[in-house]
């Protein structure tokens, strides 16, 4: 059983990881501002390619590294990578607008991805192990706290930008990461090692059913990232202020967090499988609304992105939960694999939208296309959850994303 100090530090790490994870999307208007970094849409989108690659590698290797070095060491390594990322972002602010700034930003997103891929799975493992009597509830609390961090990031950017020092966000994140490292290094953060897979299980390879979950995760990653990485730029294109654009992104992440708590609370009356089928349609409707947003209507844009957050909310946690339950012999690998394919979808949307935008395609058109992806995700949801042998309620676990 964990001490109260261990529980508190793990929960605090969830908040800080959420802040760090959304730092770059939250600063999108700064990064593309001609008076600051002056990045094109393609350059901004390409920033996230190193993050995707390193996050996928770290997520796939994390379980093996944990078995060899211990979950605590993986967690601390992830915090160190996050600290390096925030330090590089701060260094880039000194040379913003110069040729040397972009390579620093690429290194910063690469180390951020590595930190995400190492830290978030380790946090989920530690939380579940610390609360063996109610692991799902504990992991949900962690997930909500991580979501709370993603809500704070755009708020902090708006505040610091208003003070003329947007770089206050990575500075605060770096300080918090240093404190976490110092406190965490002094705590045991020990868990019992999981039993290794049997030889017969290892010889089977990846189950065919896993690919249904992987495909859904890719579609979800596209839909979430079209909102998370491009919401602010869409709002500013429509004539909204930087503050209103930050509020739209805040509304998206806030509803992602609140939606997960809501659907966990009502699962007895509204089964998880039904939630899994309905939310993609909610998301599709939100995309249509965003595509039709008129100019100079920031309040409507904030509502639309909030609705999109609700549509995204429970989908990734339920994908992981369903996968772990159906593929129980490969639970840890299934969770890491789903996160890896989610990151693949993240990369498609984060990078792919930039060249389209530079080619003259408006973001309103991209959101209309995203509605089609959301409808496809609804159809795919029946492939994932429609044939489950035990369609009982499933508690929402922490996903490790916003």
C-alpha cells in the first residue's frame, strides 16, 4: 500500500504532465505570429513529428524498460525528458525569429514526446498498484487531474501573453518538474512486478483483434488533434482575439475532462458500449458546427469546441479499457499499443493539416472533412465494441492523453 506522500506526488505529476503536454498547441498563436517565431502552417505542423515518433517508441518500450529498471526509474526518466523539453523551449524564446529557433523547437517536441511516452504509462501503473481495492477509480482520478493540466496550459499562455511574457508557461512547467524530480527521487514508488507472459502467450504474437482497437485509436487521434492543435488558429482566422482563441482550446480540454467523469458516473444507467457508439456522432456534429462558424462570433466558437471536447472525452479511455479486458493476456501491451496508434493519428493531423493550409485549404473545410472521419469512427466503434462477449459496464481508466 502506498503512502499518502506517494499518492500525492503521482497525482501532482499528472497535472504537471498535462500542462507540459499541451504547451506547444497552447502557444500556437505565438509560434505562428510574425512578430515572434513566424512559423508557417507547415512548419508548425511539422513540429509535432518528432514528438509523435519519440512518444510511440517510448510507449512501446516503456513496459520492457519498467521490467528491467523499475517503474520508478522510467517515471523519473520521463520527468527528466519533460524538463529538457521545457528548457529547450525557453532557450528558443531567446532566439525567436532567428534560424536557430526552429531546430530548438524540434528538439523540444522530441524530448516532450519521449517524456509523455515514459511518464504517463508509468503514472497509470503506479496509481493502479497504489489502490488495489479500487484501481479503476484511482486511475480515473489521475486521468481527470492530467486533463485538468491540459485545461490550465492555454489559460496560463493567455495570462502570460497578456503580461508580455508568454514564456512564463514553460518556465513554470520547468520549475514544477524540478520540484517533482526532487520529491519523487526521495520516495520509494515501488510496486510489485507483474507476472511475465507465459511462453505460450508470447508465441501467439499480436492478436488479430488488437488491430480493430489500433484502427479506432488512429481515427480518434486524428479527430482529437484537429481540435487540440488547430482550434486556436481556426478561431484567430475567424477574427477572434488571442484570448478568445485560448478560451476555445480551454473549453475543448475542459469538456474532455468533465466528459470522462460524467460518463464514468452514469455508466450504470448509460452503458459504456452505448457511450462508445454515441460520442463519435456528437463529435461529428461538433465538427459540422465548427466548419460553419461565422466570423467574429467567438462565443459560438467556444461552445462548438466545448461540444467537440465532450465528443472526444471517453473514447480513448474506453478503447484502452475494452482492449485490456478482451485481450487480458496482453493487457499491458494492448494499452501501450493503443497509445502508440493514437499517437500515429495525432501525427497525421498535427502534420498533415499544415501543408493543406499552406496550399490554400481553409480550416473550415478541414473540419468538414474531420466530420467524415468522426462518422467513420462511429461505424468502426461497432467493430470494436459490437462483438464483445461480455458487454457489461466498463469503468473509464486513465488514457495517458488529454
